[in-house]
C-alpha cells in the first residue's frame, strides 16, 4: 500500500451514506444456508418443509427480495423449533436478522440477533458466536451507534480468532474497518481492509475479497491516494465480475462505478478513460440486476448512469 497524505475528511454521517453499500455486501456473506438438506427430527408433517423454507429464503435474499426472505425464514424458524433443530434455528434467526437489517428494520434485527446470541453462547461454538456478533455489530453500525458497533465487532474478531476460521476473521476485519472509517480513523481502517482482503483471498472467499478491496479503495481515495485507489477499484471490479449473477454482484458493481465516477471528477488526467470505466461498471451492474429481476439495484445503476451523463454536459 503506498503512503498517501490526507486530502479531506467528511463527517461520519456523510460517510455512512457512502459505506452502507459495502456494509450490506459484507452482511450478505455471513451464515450461508447449507448446500445439503438438514437432518430434521421426527414430528414435522413434511420432513423437507424446514429445508424448503430455508432454501427459499436463501434464494430470495440472493436476489435482493428481502421481505420475501423474512417470510420464508419465519416459516423455517417455526418448523425448526418444532423439530428441535437448535443450531439451525439459531443460524436462521441470524439470517432473518440480516434481511431485517437490509430492509432498515434495525430494532427487529437487534432483537433476533440478541435472541440468537443468548441461545448460541451456552453451546461453546466460537465460530457461531463470531458470526452473530459480527452481524449485530453491523446493525449497530448501520443505525449510527458506532461505539456499540465497535464493541460487538471486536468481540466477533476475538471469537473468530479462537475458532481459527480465516473467513470469519476476514469478515470481522472488514466490519472493523467500516467502523474505524466512520469514526474518522482512516489509517486504521485502511489496514483493516487490507488484512480483510488478504485473509479472504487465502480463505478462497472471492466475494468478500472483492468487498474488502472496494472498501480499501474508498478509504485510500479519501486519504488522497488517487492512483492507488483506482488500481484497487479496478481489481475489485474484476473480482465482482467473476461472481455468479446476484444482488451482491450488482451492488458491488454499482459501488465500483460510483467510486470511479468520483475519481474521474478529480483532476484532468485520464478523465475520459476513468469515465469509460465508470460507464462500463454501471452498465454491467444494470445488466446483472435486470437479469435477476432486482429492480431496486437496477434503479441505482441507472440513476448513477444519469449523473454520469450530466457530468459530460
């Protein structure tokens, strides 16, 4: 990472609008539903009912249909509780909290995560606790409660380290970087994002690696490292393009496009090249969002394209 000098700083409130996209991306990476059907206890009228609802919720969340995901996971929670599937019930409660958080229903998300943590801690599963506390920290972060967010995320990092799970540690470092940036501690944030990218890459987590690179590019830009920020942004864009079509991929490409637009407006050198890269990223985001039926992200991409056309006038 090249040394850079501070160029400007904006208030944490202003910054929150810039980072909420990347935070949402990071949230979508935690607690995936197992690819294999769970072994459910006897007593369910349909043995596969819980699994069916879990998979439906996972698919809806993947496509950005968060209210549908809440409905599906609520049904799954009822089935799992009846079946006595305690660990899967805890994980699903955490997943529903993420959907609530994406919808902006922070109180519901905090309630779900608090219940999940209370049930998880007696199990002595440090990995599970790390996931849940990381998610709780992100909810506090998105609601503007930075001190509480930092406390939960640092606890998540401690549990992730104890579990020796490199992917969990990478998520915790990325979350910590978001909070440090919002609190104005840019040098610490850029280090956290760099470590998150390295750990995610070694853990073979390409979506998380691309997210950390995008975050690192943003803070590097705010520190004044224009060329370094552009290089990081382009690498992150390559990472997102390599993913399967999803809400996460489309949101990531919107984030890349918005950052490249900011870069193109700063200075005069290579402005046309940067604007062309901005256009390409936003067009790709719109194509992905349209293909999966994610109208909300398509509107983000088209809105940013409209601002890009205004810049050219």
